[in-house]
């Protein structure tokens, strides 16, 4: 379709050449009959020159229009931006004179930079805010003396049971911030036993006779001597 003007002019040339030759032959008589078909009159030359010039002009116009369309298409640009999605292409349509139209119809009189386009088209995902539950203050441990043992409870629930060496508990005390408990127990008669338990599990860690505390290395039991 782009070469229709050129084809039209070409057809006109092919039709005009015989007519030009006939006109030239009617005005000029050849000098030699043997060279009748090989000589071209000035009229023929002029007609052919006009036709060739028309062909050149038509071809130039056709080529110029084609090159103009190619140049307009080449002005479109793709600029890549970086955001939380990764590398994202932003397509800009060239409108001539160095101007561009963005995907949202905005006009730029120049080729915008990646940072400038990122402010318009970038998506920055902020990390979700984690709502941490407010810690509930922990109630302190409570010790309940029972026969041959001490029961540890918190909020009315049993945490651990510390079983003593003797049946009767005389004294007890939490130590090391409540992580351990010292219990002194005695039978119906005889010496007393001092023991150290973990409050989390009721596990026995150490023990010593109350009468032997002063000459032992059980510093934790000082104050529970008999």
C-alpha cells in the first residue's frame, strides 16, 4: 500500500513513452532509415526526463514518509524501575520534540529517570506490624506445707512438689529469685535435714544434716543449723 504512488507513476511512464516517440517521429524525419529506430529526438529526451524526475520525486516522498514513521516509532522508550516487585518496565510513548507520555497519560518534556518514575509507579511494601501480646504479670509462687512435702502453686495451680527427707516441715524459704527453695524437715525426734530443691520441677539439688552445716561446704544452708 505504501508504494501505490510509485506504481501509479511507473504505469504512467510506461504509457507515455510510446506516445512521446510517436510525437517525435511525426515532427522529425530521420536522416538515415537504418538508424530510424536507434535515434531519440529532443522531444523524446525531454519527455523521458520529465517522467524520470516524477519517478524520483514520488520515490523520495514514499521513502520519506516511511522513514518518518520509523523515526516516530523509535522515540518510544522503556525505563526500568526497581521496587518490592523486582525490576519493573515502564513504557513511555514518544510524541516528538523530546517529549514522552507515561502509562497514566502524564506528559514529560524529557526522558524521565528511573528514580523519578519509581516515585509514581513504584510499590513499596512495608512489613506488617506484628502486634505482640502484652505480657501478663506472673503471679509469685506459693508454698503449701503438707505431710512429708511442700507443694508449690501459682494462680491456684500446682507447679511442683518437693518431697522432704523427714515427715515434718519446720522451715522453708525461696532463694535465687524464686528458682529454688530450701526446706528444713525433721522426724518426730532426732536430727533435722536441710534440702535444696528446684521450684520448676521439685528436683532435689543438695542436702545436709542441720547439725553438720557449720563443718560442711553447703553455704546455701547457712542459717538453718540446729
